[in-house]
């Protein structure tokens, strides 16, 4: 037997992403879980952001950002970036993150994240509680320590994690299914 659940947060699991953006006074970070790859040519991602969030106008005005994929070693900083406002806090400094220059956009990458995806916004679609930012991926950076002998990303060399919106929990990813 199955129980019908609230459809508002139905997708399980969701990725955990730290979106970094240039700010007026300082760069900012927002933790997102409503993010996805949606096209390979051109490489395109989407991110859902609430219009009342401090980062919303920064991302909208800049037209570019970086999606940083954290490892579980940085869960505290990830949670901090998702629960505190950049209006009052320097999320890089207080979250334990180091901004480093990106190569194709004017937004910082997060040094501690094993994957950094540089993006340029192509469209914003209002959906309701969130607006959907559609963006072309213009560069991807992967920490060399996470690559295998063939130069491909090896998830076993880092501890990526996911978010379960139905219960508000983070979980590390398990092993590869043969």
C-alpha cells in the first residue's frame, strides 16, 4: 500500500548545489536543491530560485553564476549558505569557503568544491514560488584528485551528497551499481 504525499516537494533525491554570484559589495552563495541538467547541446542547466531571496536579484542582474558541487566535508558551510542571508553575512568567510576566479564568467568559484560549473543565464521563467533560471554551461572545472586514470570523474574519490526534501535530510551518495 502507498500513501499519497504532498506534491510540492515530490522529487527525491535532489542535488545539493552552492550557487555563487558576484555581488555589489561582496560575492554571495546560495544553497539550492532544485537544479538539473536539461540539455546537452548546448549544455544547459536550470536552477529554481525564490524571488524574495537576496541572491535572486544578484543572479538576475549579473546574468551569470557558478554552480559549485560540494562534498560532505562542507555540510556545515552548505547549511549556513542555505539558512543565512547574504544581506547580513559574508557567506564565503563565515561558511568556510574560498572564492577563486572563474575563467568565463564574473562570478567566483568555490575552491573547496570538487566540481565548479560556470553558467550564463539565457532565460528566466516565473513559475510560482520559484523562478526558473535557464543557463548555458560555458565551462566546467573538476578537481584533479577526483579523476580516474582515464581523466573521467570518479565519484568514489569524493563524498558528494544529496538532499531529501520530503524529510529535510542530507545523505551521502552510495556505491556504484554494477
